[in-house]
C-alpha cells in the first residue's frame, strides 16, 4: 500500500509518496521524495514546504519522522529554516555529485531489475514501465520516447 499526499502550500504544489511496507525507512522516503522533486524542478528554490506537523498529519506518521527527514535536508543544504516563517527550499540547493548520483542510480537500477525479474517481466516491459514513470515525473511523455526506443530497439510511435 502506498500513501500519497498531495498538497498545495502557499502556491507550491507537490506530493510525497511513502510506502509503509518498504524496507526503506519513512524518513528516508520523505527525504528522497523532496530531493527528487527539487532536482526535477517540481520544487523551486525559495518555495515553502509544509510544516513538520502538517506533513506528519497528512502522511499519518510521527512528527519526529518528518523532523528527521527535514533536519537531514537542512544539514545537506536542500532546505532552510527561517525563524518565524517556516521551512523553505534552499535558494541555492546543491546539485547531486556525479559519483553519488551514479552510485544511487546503480543501486536503484539493481533493485528495479531484481523486482522485474521476480515479477517475470522482460527488459522491454521494465523499460516501458520506467519510461512511463519518467514521463509522469517530468510531465512530458514525448521526452521519454528516445529512452524507450534506445533500450528496446523499437522506434517511437
């Protein structure tokens, strides 16, 4: 079961998806989702994010869980706390280092490939599913067609 929270907060729209049954801790899922939204452009520098209590209530998790994710994001320069105003996306968030990005992509790809194999999916099935998800995140399905055709050898429709 996935818990999705959609929120509009001072004109910022975004979402956090958590998977309570995942082996990944909920605070890590929140942290990863915020980083993903930031790097994909869905969260803009200087934009407000929900308060710890508000997000914890919406996700039905302990506020300490959200607080840990936010604290780590602040420590790494992704978020900043402004006393009396709230928590905001940093005005100059760090870009992911190439080595760290490559390592994380490799880890995620291994997990995805293992899941695909377990489900009996083909490489084409897995690539098409990845392409669809990539398009949903970007909001531009057309940009994903070269990814699918390159991996599967098929021409875009």
